[in-house]
C-alpha cells in the first residue's frame, strides 16, 4: 500500500518494532523507517528524511504517554 496510508498501516501493525522508537519522532516511507530523532526538527535534518518523497512523520509515544491518553478518554 503506497504513500502515507501504507506507512501508517505499517506502524499500526508492527507495534513491537515501533516500540524501539518510543519517545522519538520517526519518518516512515512504505513500511521502512528512514530515521528517528528526539525532535521533529532534528528528524527533518537527516539526509534520508530530506531526500524522501512525503514521508509519514509521527511521534511514537512512550508507554506512559499512551496510557495517559487512554485514561483521558
């Protein structure tokens, strides 16, 4: 599945692989993590991310962040 939807689906279905990026900003294209950084600003400076065509950029929450969001609902 191409594009951002494919990248989102990869993240949603590969939680255990995404766990190693907890607390980081990541850029994903077609199921491949291009880079990870502590801030979105740092992430967007990475050569692999700069060269990518419309990567999905998102923050992978730490477990405690995810838990607090679920409790707020």
